[in-house]
C-alpha cells in the first residue's frame, strides 16, 4: 500500500486551512490532522480499490474534502444521515470528522469498499457514531434518517426515482450533481433549491425537502 509523502500531506493541510472559508467550513488544527490521516489512508487503499481518480493533494482537498463539508450548514446538531454509495467515504467521513455529533449509516454495495470504510471510520474515531451496510440501498429498508446524502452513486440519474421512493418521506435529500441531475429533479416536479459549489462551473448541491409522492 502506498501512502503519500510529507510534502503532499503538507500541501493537503495547507489547502484545507487556506480554502476552508470559501466552503463555509470551520475546521480546527486537530480536525485537519484527522482529515490528513484519512487522506493518507485513502491513498494507501486507492490503487487496489479505485476509490477515487488520482489527483494532486490540493485538488483532493478542494474537490473531495471541502466540497463534502458544504453539507454541514444543512445538518443540525445530532442529525441522523444515511449516505448512499459511500465508496471512498465522501461526503460523509469528512463531515463526521468535523462534526462528531452526527450519526450516520453508510450504504455501500461493494464488500471490499465497505472494509475500507470501516477502517477509515476507525482511524477517524467515528466508528461509534456510524454503521456501514455492505448492500445496495434497494435491497434494504431505509434506516431512520433525517437526511439522505449521495455524491457519487453509479448511474445516479437512472436510479433517482428508486432512491426517492426508498427515502423516508420526511427526510431532506442532499444530492451532489450537475445540470443533468438538476433537469431530472425539475422534471419530476420536486421542490428543491440548489447551491453552486465554489470553484466549479457546473456542480451543485441540490436540497430537496418535504414529503415526496412519485407513484
């Protein structure tokens, strides 16, 4: 397993510290160190599991970690979150590191990636506040959740109707995506708002609230 070097870790840490404000993220020095350990662990597993596309430390800090943390203003104290297609642990593991009050269920169909997620949660000190389920979301009942998050689900747009029907009716959906996902959400006559992701051209966080009936 290949970890990152000291220079790369320093670039990752410095980027988090310098760019956090643009993403409304308030992260401490201790949290930056824990996020750095997560980054190092992910790199060690990445060659074998293909968790994320390889990228420089600055890009990883911005594109993956800080973008994940834009969820935090939408999550009240003690929020219960179900994260679908957790994969590399994005967006939920950075959120758990920054906000230990959050309780999360990580749903990931790949058994091997689920092993990584448990190890990453353990290293992050978040194992007690999170559960990993190695199964497709369609095959399990939705856990008790205030929020459903999803960032990188395979065939996301095609699976959107099933995901909407699966989600608890009172939950708020926090989905990352582009203009194609926005068009599909709008075509389904869902009430939603969108937040442009800083430093991106066409990526958004879509916030869908309230009871949904798509039958």
